């Protein structure tokens, strides 16, 4: 049997999704128990394991009398409110059989976008790991509205898994899928589809392989898994997408068996702050720059006032903004001026901007406060 060589893993994030669900869309406690049995075995070798789990809405909608997963936001939130406690109880009950303790962490995109909350969340997870506890992390569906997805929601728990992996500097993100990995074409439609066991970089061609494929249930299909893998890869975290319907696959993959799809990590070139800015912060506005500024930013230089052409939105000094040229986003960065002041000094030389500001500076966003996209 062919094997693959994996890096040393001491900090593992496992994302669990549709593998928990029954044909009727509810959550199977038996499936959770089987997955927990496998994870408990893995924990004998890997001390620090975190779980990102879907399932709160699926656990709650039938309890409220809905025959199928609700569509309206208020009904989804009500279902999540009922279902979240049931979901965590299933996990707690299953882990107790292995003398392991689980902890519940509910989080929103705002918690990731706020630097102090971000650091607090990381510290909490680190402390739980130190105490031997397994965090069960989920988006706080009760408080999230899909209309505000661009502000608050992760879109799906695949993306949340990638954010958590970056948050705690994980050694691997393992995404459990309803298919065995990434295939050359949709294996449900084409019996001759072949699995791709290794991917170095997620190119447009790789993303096209997921076109038209989706998970039977839930919001995250193969495309969302690839985008999550891309996010994690850029942060230097390797990713595995494996078939989660067979819990034994978790141990088999970690043992080096050639199953699933393994995504090679990029070199970790940026620090934690830059990774937070690029991957988790919510921009409060947009700063448009000229081609000269774009080239300077790509060479990891600071953005000066002379390179700013237009501004969109209202923001304060210290807020995160998106840096764009044309329709292309280049980076996110912490701006040093509010939008009103920046409008006054945009396209001004350093000497002109300094005269307007009354101080000798024209740095709009320092290179140390940028996260490249």
C-alpha cells in the first residue's frame, strides 16, 4: 500500500459537517459517537485537538415541529437556539465514555474581526488544550443573519475551520466530507472519476473541478472546501479532505495511508498579526490606489498618500480597510487616518500631505499593518 509522509502534527483541527446528518436532515447521535470514538483514539497520539462542528440547526428544527430544515432566518435561529444544546450534549456524552471533556465555543465573524476578541479566543483554546479539553467550535447561528453574511457570517463551517486553524496556528486542518476527497470530476455523476491525492496550490483549474458539485445537505460543498483549503494553505497550514462517513479514515490518513486529498502548505512567511488582518478582519471601507502604489505594496512597501486615488466608506484611524486597484483586491490594512482626513491628503506628495496634516508623515498604511490577499 502506498503511503504519504506527513509533517509532525501536535495541533489538529477537525471540521465535521454533513457526516452527522440523517437522511431526513436531522443529527444522528450514533454518527457523532462513531466519530468521537475515532477522535478519542487519535488523541492518544495528538494532544491538542479542536473540532469545528455543524449541526445546531439540524438538531433543533424537528423539535420545533418543522418537517424539514427551515428557510426563514428567524426559524433557523430559533432552531439553532434549541439545537445547539442538544448538539453539544451528544458530543459531551460521547466523549465522557472515553473519560474526555468537551467544551463549547460559539463564535461569530465579529469575534474574529476584533483583534482583542481574536486574541482572547486563541488564549481560551490554548488553555483548554493545556487542560486536556477538546473545544467544540461552531458559528453562533442564533445571532447571525444571512443578509449580513458579508459582515458577520463565515458563509459555512469549512471557512470557519480555516479561520480556527489560522487562529491557533494549527499543524493541520482536516475536513471531513461526504465524498472521499477531490476528484477529477464529480464522482456522483461519473463512475470513472479519479481521486487526486495531492495538491500543491489551488489554481483556477483546481477550483473548476468542484464546479457543480455540492454536499447533499448543508451549505458547504466541495467548492467551499477548496476555498477553505486555499485560505489555510496560504497561512502555512496543510489541509486534508477525506471521506468522513467512515470515521476510521481519520486514523488511516494520519497514519500515512494514501487516502483522501492532501493540500501542501505554503511557507509561513507572515506573522500572526498579518494573518489576522488578511484572513479574519472585517474591512470598514475601501481605499483605491494607483498602479505605482500597487507595485509598491506587492513589494511589501507601505502605502503613501500619493498613491491613494479614491475612498469608499466612512472609517476611523485604526480601522481595517480593503486596498483595491480597479476591481482587484490587493490587501487589507490598518489605516492611520480617518476617511475625512484621507480624502484631504489623497494623491498628495509627502511634503504636501505633511503641510496639510501639520506633521511630517504621509504613510497611510504601514507595511507591518498589511495582510496580503
